[in-house]
């Protein structure tokens, strides 16, 4: 059983925070921290929709944590990593995490983002899940690439589906504020010991639940993620071994190796756009609310004010200037993952799901293909300084005014979806029905064509268990994923806004929007360093300093996340 589903293709070349988050949305453990969100300073219930709720105020709203004892991982979570299962599961002996159906069969509607072509409403997968969970769901699947537009329109209307999946990267502008106005407080159903009615929801870590507090109330059912860094600098270990290359351990070594490995005549380039990894190498914080931190000097700064921000951009530009980046990555065209598997590039960076995805994709046609992850080094070749991701960034929410019956059926569906590894529910959610959607070969479930078309990003979006990796067909990949996160997590620190779901005032909604494109243009040589420096100065004078004061007040009231 893999965690939920494989992520869609990474799409056009060239890192984009929005495209990254969307591309990894359905790989449960592969969603990065996300953009700013959430809820009333100090935790008051009123109409305040800006700020955050944390500390003692949040503690009163959270469900009681009750760990699941269904399956013990071979590799427990450590340093913010996911846990790992490396042995085969006895599919004939799977346990039920919820012995009795909690849903009553009352109908309700769910709107969720969907990448690809949604299956028919009466497909075998949906029928099987409804029968097992006791639900009667009408899915309103929307194109994940344009989900924000649809979500905004729906929240602005008077007709909202009973349950709506809300990704963090869509929580900008009016959508962020609409969450508090349109979705109900689930505290009466889940706070404290009330959650014990739903054992799989009770097993979701408290840090993830804390991210579900919006407008001073528990409104979001979270999809938890590992807080250890999610972006891996992947390399073709098979080619490295064949060529005798040593894995670089500093920025200078990487550039030197990249020049050696690149041969335009042979149509081989060292790497794709390494911007995401560069930010990790140089210790640059994430965008959005996680970009704020109080340093050892007591000063609160945003990521673009870090000296390391410009250093990371300058190093990435050196790679482009040296001609070691594939031309299509420079043009931001085609699929970087396909160039990697074709051997046209030897290194690229992407989320954790690609480790398994590329391994399974190439297993039959290229049995010698080996993908591995470089350990992230520091700017001086020493230990890196990495920053923790937020513990959740996708939620399912229930509309205000929903009947008690609807709420309880929606919660039952979420509880089913959050079933842990090694259960009947998890198997059904991830693989569908044996004989219909998959077959078992050597004790390993393998999806057929129907499974690949129907058993994708729907039920998995409602909730998830604590992050884990499990690939019975490639158990060594799960081990490598967990061990890599554990090694990198040892160098991880939390920012002052960690674990706080923050909604910035709408007047600052577009303050930092220019930087993503500016970064893309600068590293490709299309903008000057002075342009970036000027943009930072403009950011400060056009609202950045006032936003800093707002964050200072928020942290004073709620306490620091670190």
C-alpha cells in the first residue's frame, strides 16, 4: 500500500510553488508547508478572521490524541520524518480500524480538486467505498489546476456543497476570509474526548489538528504531512556509479561536478532548475507565513530579507550561466522528470513521491535504473540549516448550516479515509476492490487499468493518517525515503510561525506575489541582481514594514512557534 495515491506529473519545467503544491496534493505525505491561513488573534470566536490561534487558546479546541495500535511501523517517525513500513502486509489478515459503520447512508455532496479525468459517478470504486463506509456521497470533482477559481465562486455563492476540500495554496484574498464565514465549527463533534467516536481522526497528530483552527474554531479536518523537508535533490545513482562520479557535498563541488558531467554534444546536462534545493542549501525559509522568524538577535525578518536569499539565487544563476542546466529547463518547457529518466539530466529536485513514482515507472523498461536522493549540504559544505514544513496544508470542511445527520456522515467518511496502514479501510481507499481494480502478485497488490483510472484522488482528499511510506513492491524505496527525511530532519528548525495557521490581512495579499516570477527570471539571466534588491526595498516600503509589525503583534499574543 502506498500512501494514498501517486502524484501527477510535475508538469512544465521550472519550480513554481503553486504548481509544486498542486502536483503533490494527492501524495499524502508530499505536501509542503503552504501559504498563509487562519483564525482570530487570541482565539476569540467573534468575527475576526485575521491572525492565528495557538497556545492555550488552541489547546482547548483540539481533539484528544489517541494513537493507533493497528500496525507498528518498521521505521518509526524521527526528526519530523514520516514513518515507514518495509515488510509485506498479509492482505488476508487485514484488520478493520472501525468495526462498525459510523455513517447512516444519508446522502451528502463533496467538492474536491481532481487532477486528471474523474471517474463516472456510479463507478465501481465509489460504489464500493459507499458500501463499506455506509455513506452515500455525490462527488463534485473540479479541475485541480483551476480549483481556486471554482472555490472562490462557490464560496461567494449561496449554494455550497456539504463538504469542501480546501488546499492551503488557494487560501488567499477573499477565499481565506470566506473559510471562517462559510464553514462550521466542528468542536461540538470533535473537541477533546468527543473525537474518540472517530478513532482514525483521533489518531491524527495534534500539530496537524492545530492547523485546522480557522477563525478561532476547529473547522478543518487535516491531511497531516511530515514536517521534515519534502524537496529531494534526486540523482541517477546508476549513472553516477557507471561514470565514477562522487556525490557532491558543497555548492562548489556541485558546480565543478556539473561542468564535468555536462556534454551538450552528447545531449547530457548535469541538472534541471535547482532553485528549490538552493534555498535549502543556503537555509532560506519558505514563502508565506513560514517565511517569518525571530532570529538570535531578536529581530523579526521575512525570507527575502535573509542574506542567504540572494546567495541562493546567485548560486542557482551560476548553474544556468555555466550551461549545466538543460535548455528546456531554462525555457521552462516539457517534463523535467522525463528528461531525468531519459538520462538527459542526471539531477533534479522534486517532492518525496517521485522516489517511488520513478522507480516503479522505470522498473520494467529499465531494470538498471536507480534513483537516489542526495543529502542536502550547507552553504559552506558543512551541515545544512533546514526549516520545518507546516504539519498540514489540506483540509476538508463542512458548510455552516449542515444538519447533524450530514455532519456525522461527513465525519464518518473522513474517519474512513484516515484509516492507518495495515487496515481494510486503507486498502480499499488506496487500491479499490480486488479483482476489479487490482490483482495480487507475490503478495503485492497491483492496480489494473480500471484501478488506475478510478482509484485516484477523491476519497484520499478527505483526511489522512499520520504521514508514512509503504511500498510493498519496492520496500527499499520506503526505507530510503524515511531514512533520508530522518537525516535531514536532524538539521531542521522551526520558525516563529510554525504550527500557526495564519491569515494575513487582505491588504497585504499581493505584497509578495512578484517574487516567484522574479526569482525565475533572475536565475535565468533575464533580470539583474539590482532588480531583486529593488523589489525587496519596494516590498518594505509598500507594506512589508507594516506587515512585520502585524506579525510582531500576532506572535506577542500567541507565542512563538519555536
